[in-house]
C-alpha cells in the first residue's frame, strides 16, 4: 500500500519539504505531483496563491519483490514463508516451507529463474540498480559447500590421472566458486570453455 | 497456469493491459499462447531469450504440481 499526502506551502519546494518532514523520508523515496504551482504575486501582496503538491511514498525494491513473489507463489499453489530484507545494494529474500523443493528445481534452475525475474521487476522502473538474492532453506550455502568439496576431489583426480576434467555447465556464480577454491592450488589450474548457458569449468594440470 | 503467466508478465512489461493469454488444452500438455504489446516483446524475450527461458522455467516448475507439461509460446 502506498501512502499519499497532499501539502500546501508558499512555494512548491516548501510544500514538498513539509510533506517530507511529516513522512520522515528523503526526497528520493517519494514521487511528487505538483497540483498547483502557486504564485508569489506582485510584492507578495496581490494575486498570491499557495502551491499544492501531492506526495506519494514509493514502494521500496524489497516491497516490490515481496509483492511479486507472494503473488507468484500463490498462483503456483505453493506453501512457503518468506522474509525480505534490503540494504543499499541488494534485496535479500529467504524462503522456507514444505514446497521449497519445487522452487529450487533441478540444480537450482527454478531458483535462478525466479531470482532473475525478481531482479527485472525491481530494476524495471529505472533508478539505482539493485541486486536480488533469493535463498531457500540455505540452498546456496549448501551448494557452495558441495562445490568446494567437489573441486578439491576433482583436483586430486586430475593430479593422479594427469588428464583434464570438464565439469557440467554451471552459472557464473557457481563457476566462480570453483575457480576461487582452486586458485591457490600448486598443481592444477582452472578455466572456462563454451558459451552461456553451457559454459563449463575445466580443471587441468599446471 | 494462465493466471500465473499473466502475473509474471504483468510485472515485466510497460503495457500490462495489452497482455493476453490463450489456453490450448491438450491431453497431456497445456499450450499457453502469450501476446504482448509490440513494444514489450523485448521485455518478455530478453537478450538471447534469457527472460523467455526464465519464464518457461518457472511455468515448468508450477506444472510439476499439476502433473502436466506446459508450453509457453510467445506470439508476434
């Protein structure tokens, strides 16, 4: 729900600042519609008219994401709970519930899609770019642990067999986890081949 | 299914009033024909079809619960 407020003042600026004081928000958090420009008149005496503005409190990116996802999950008939937090850079969504598995999808495919769409929804109406990060039942952390373990294991195998290993296609985020895990390994190096969305990490001997 | 597609697309386009979804029900699959304003085509397809792919992925996930195959066709 958006809050709407109408204020008057001698000038448009004064009317706006009165509204901002009352709402206790910054100028960037509202939309302003000038209803009446006002007029200082001649010598401030003849023909003075007060300025009138309508100030609408903008939805924050977090609120927009929550509204979007709430509606999507409702239409999907999913039973989940959601907590949304936000700071200057990003919106963080945490999801829990019995239907989490459906939202994660095969190798996190659905989770990525929802995150991508939410990001578009937030950054639709210009303004500063905000990242959206969705996590479900700690999936991201668990996946990261799995990838770290996997890269160590595969590095061992490359060293023993002296043959390259190509991993399955992964998202940029997941590839980065593998690159950084093996970055300081003395015996192997990593690089990526192929084009998105089929880009894969290769582990090879140095 | 139709409502879910409309919900997602409405949040992405500039002209939500011009969205239309036509359902074609098959035996095992459901085809959803999506039409949007010409200027909004890019907003539902995206670079290299990235947005269209994400929309289809979410629709597929929703279909799991209903035990159906769902196909989203974007019509010019």
